[in-house]
């Protein structure tokens, strides 16, 4: 299968690219290596994929319509749209940038998909669309979506544009709401990566709020398994949560990381951060039923894999 992955040099995108290549897909990765974190880390992510004759890297921006026209003229059978500005807190500092990349960028891509009659699109959405909703666990059909950050709003807008493009032009589109993904290659701004780095370096670990905020952490291989299952099962239009249906309190997360690293953390208590939500918790009934999605990685195992990757690759990533 010919697949175009936008944001394919990133954490989830590069892991997906490796999996798709192993499954025999031809993978084109479009990525602009933005400066959100070190581009060297993203190049390192593609080390394995780059060795495959079925892999092609195109350095460019999803906002460039002419470039998209050239890529889509090659007739990919599916476009997996992961390129975005990720991260909740930085979206508060620069909402217009998030709107430009995540909303306008998605529209530019959907327009190109319409022009080229792309057979199927998979869109990376986020648990952030639920925000401070009290409908817990979060279900895809909840009518009380309450994003608490510009980032969450851009992801919800992206979903709505996907829905409209399906309605107007009949493009089959699946939106996948990822829940705090972790594992090897995780972005350096995300909690597990940051905490491991700080504990390894003997620096204080900032814990925001009282440590009772809970997150549904999902191991990257499980998420990629869900994405592949979605790729293999085109639908008219559907939204799926890809989480684990388990939540972990921040203070228990720190303890699990301490065990994996083998060192105690020096905790630096901080006030709650704007944009943070008290809980994320996925109902995954729909993904289990339609996709056969069944996440299986235990948190302790996933964190141990991350620590192993972190230590092995640190010199090459910076
Ligand atoms: N990691 C998570 O926990 C999580 C949770 C929910 C949703 N998501 C979504 O999943 C997707 C992937 O996230 P990630 O954690 O792998 O992030 P990432 O930052 O590692 O990957 C995103 C990639 O997109 C690229 N990119 C950014 N803007 C681009 C543009 N204009 N044109 C082309 N490429 C561009 C970046 O260079 C990067 O390589 C994103 O859409 C993110 O919003 C991630």
C-alpha cells in the first residue's frame, strides 16, 4: 500500500513509518523538521526507515499546496495526517501559530486530498478535545467537549473540518484521539521524557498541582497498532479514542519512573498550570469493537523501554 505520512519524522510518525515499512507499505514521509524540538532528534528517529528502499523523505510544509499536489499526484492510497504543533502549554503562549499549523495546515491538506480524490485520510486528533469535560470516562459521542487550551481547540477544529470534507466530498476519514502517548522517541517536552532526563541529571522534577492529576498513558506501539488497524479499515467517517482505559496519578507516575531509572527524584512542587486538566480517561469500547484495538503494554514495562532507549540514544539525539 502507498502511504503518505505527514509529520513522519516525529515521535509517533516515525514509529508508524517503521511499522508500515515492516508490513510492506511504501511510505512517503512529509516533515518540515520544525524547531519545536531538536531536528537532530527527528533525523535520528528516521535512521531505520531511511535504510528501506520503500521509504522516501520529503522535507517540506503541509501549508505548501504546490508541494502537496506533487506528492498526491503519485496517488497514495491513504494519507495519515500527523503533522502538527503538539503540546498544550506552548499553545497558550502562541495560539495563532497553533491555529496556522494545525487548522490552516489541515485545511490545505484536505483541499489537496479533495483535488486529487485521495481514497482515505486518517487524522491525528487528541484527548485534549475533551478538556475539562465531566463526562468521564471520555466517550467519542460525548456532546460536552470542552477543550481547555488553544491546542485542544485546533484539534477539535481539525476534526470538524474532516467531518465537513467527508460530508461535502465523500472522502472517507477516520479521526483518532490519542491519549498521552509515551515510549521510545517521545517528544522531549512531554512528562515522562522530561522527568527521566531531570532525574538522570540530578535536577529537580517540577510536579504541578498536588500530584493527583490523572492521565491515561498509552504506549506508542499500542497507538501505532491502533493507527494501522484504522488504516486497514476505511470507514465513511468515524472518531476513535486510542487510550488504555486506565489512569495513573502524576505522583504514581513519578514513583514508577524512579523505579525504572533507579534513582529518587527531587520534587519541586509548582502551582497548577493553565490549560492542564484534572483527568484524561479513555473509553475504548468503540475502537475495540470496530478496529479490534487492544492496548497491552503495562506502564512499568513501557517506562523501562523508554529509559533504555533514552540512555542508548542520548548522545546521538542532540
Ligand atoms: N504525543 C502525544 O501524546 C499526542 C497526543 C495526542 C495527539 N497527538 C498528535 O499526534 C501527532 C503526532 O504527535 P507527536 O507527539 O509525534 O509530535 P511530534 O512533534 O514528534 O511530531 C510532529 C511532526 O510534525 C512535523 N511538523 C510540524 N509542523 C509541520 C508542518 N507545518 N509541515 C510538515 N511537518 C510539520 C514536526 O517537525 C514533527 O516531526 C500530532 O498531530 C499531535 O497533535 C500526540
